[in-house]
């Protein structure tokens, strides 16, 4: 076998191994593109993530397939539009925590025969949207949404990730409703 053939065979084997079944597939996308944009009389729209994940227990938000702050960013990208003006609309994430709480389960003989709910995940997503003109904040609205879910002690990682993905989706839907209502009420003079 020629050297070139060996190199090509080795490269093919490497590509097969790299794309094997252990390869994690990307999570589904959470999107708000199907909703009409909210157009504001501002020069530009900015996104700020002021939430800093602790990256340690009991927090698990950094392990989420779609982090809460990513949901807020997608909402801003998909829904907010600048129509021109002198101000800046800024969406700031102030909280995006998800914590894991171990639940008490039965031990002994009774615990062997029933899979109980072993963990509860509490998620919160809080944002503030403001309009600033010439360095002065003129209007703002806030939204805070929370969701909790439990998983059984025998849940696989895939099942847990599915629960987390559902939580991210629910956070996004609730955030959309609250933010849109808040903008219509408190930033009405900037809505076009």
C-alpha cells in the first residue's frame, strides 16, 4: 500500500471516529422569529448579560443545553427592531439562574419498588428593557419569569436534558408574554 493510500485510509478512519454515535447533537433552537417584531423609535438595540453564573452547585444553569440568558438574547434579536431616533433600547439580563434541589426519597424496601422524584430544578429569568436618550433613562420595563420541574431518580441524562430544554422553552414563552405587555405599557411612547 502506498504512503498516500495509508494517509487517506488513516484520515478516513479519523473522520469516522470523529463523527461517531458519541457525538453530541446540537440542541433544538428556541426562536421568536414567527412573532411580529416590536419596533422602537431608537437608534439601536443593545443586549447586556449582567448575570454571572456561579459555575458551581447548586447552580446548573451553565449545564443547560440552552441557557436562560441565551433565551433572552434570542428574544431581543428576533423581536426588537430600531426604527431610528436618538436613543438606545437596552435589554439587560439581571438573573438567569437554575438551581438543583435534591428531594427526599424513601430508602429501604419501599424505595426499591418505586421511582420517586429525586431532583427539582428551579429556573428564573429576569430582564430589564430600558430606553436611554442622551445618557438619561426615559422609560423601562421589567419581566421576571420562573419555572420549576422535577425529575425521577431513574432519569437518564437524555431525559433530564429534555426536561431542561422544556424549561428553557417555557421560560421563553413566559418572558415573551411579560416583556411584550411591559413594553406596550411602559415604553408605549417609543413603540412604532
